[in-house]
C-alpha cells in the first residue's frame, strides 16, 4: 500500500466515530477501532474480525425478523448503492442497562479512482443527542386507525398519539391549547386572538 493510504488509515483509526467501508455486496473491507468499540457496546467481543462481514446479509436477516431499523438500513443501503442518493443520515436509539443511547449512522456511496460506478458504502456511526432523535422515525410508516386515530406499535398494541410518542420517542409533554380549539371550546375568549400582539 502507498504511504498516502497509510496516512488515511492512521487518521481513520484516530477518529471517535466508528467507520466501516464495504464493497457493493455489503462486505466490510475496512473498519476502524471505534467501529469495534461501538460493536462491543452491542455485545460483540473487541477482537471480533469485521473484515468480510456482510452487513447487508445481517440486516436482511434482522429485517425478516421484524427489526425496523434493519429494514430502514436496507432501504438506505440500496438507495446509496444504486446511486439514488449520495448521503443518507439515520438516527436511532439503543437501550441498555436502564440507559438510552442515541446513535447516528451516516451512509454514503464511494467510488474507486478507476471506476465511475459505485464501489460500495462508507458507514459512519457516532453517539448523538436525543433531541434530534425524533427525526429518526420519520421514514417509517406508523399504522393509524382512521376512526379513533390510535397508533399501532411494534408489539401490535394500539396507543393514543400521546402515549405512542411517550413510549416510542421518550417525549415529555406540556399542555397548551391551540387557537382553533380556543375559538371552538371557549368562544367568549376567542376575541383576544384577534388583537394584535404588541
């Protein structure tokens, strides 16, 4: 390998973000030590050999078992490998020991110097803040009753919108009243809405 390659490899090893580079089939060609650290938090041994592991096959297996994140990952990976997008950010949570960790996974296709076609995927994983996590589920469909507006969760239970958001997104609520409801429920106070703010 060239000296430039070694510099890039050393730089990648020094990052706190976990990095993995795959071929078009989803097999890991390279990964850094932070990638291994993130996997160790998920229960894999630090000495686990990542080279050659097929992330797409793992995601297919987990998605077939009902894992929604793996299903979203598969869709994003296919979008990247087919050149439909150049960058796919994904956010998700991991529960462990009464703690919730929020993670961000960025997926981008890469091209080799000699080819114009996509050679594989670059994946970057890092811990993130929970306030951006709400967007992580914007890409999946939540079944909602057309009549009562309850939402069915992954355990086939029907929840009010408020309880669904609390359970799935760990959201806390304050209560307020919107202008339309003030006009409908408290019509004698609705005139205050028409006065200009000073």
